[in-house]
């Protein structure tokens, strides 16, 4: 009995195309929003810690 791999190859090709399309959609549509959100939150955290640092330094000076 010979095992037919053509169906498996076709399924893998379809799966790879679907995964590529989904990643492309994510990269174009979702990632910019996520990146902007994380950048904004990172900036807010940096500003917060900078303020706290200056407050603690002013207590000693």
C-alpha cells in the first residue's frame, strides 16, 4: 500500500497560505495599534518614575 502525500502537501500549502495571510493582516491592522498603545504606556510609566525620582531628590536637597 502506497501512501499518497499529495493531499497532505496540498493541505500544508493551504495552511501556510492561510497563516501567512493572517499574519499579514495582523501586521498591517492590529500591530500598529498595539505598538502605539505600548509606547504610550511606556512613556507614561517613564514620566511617572521621573517625577517620583525628582520628588525623592527634592526631599534631600
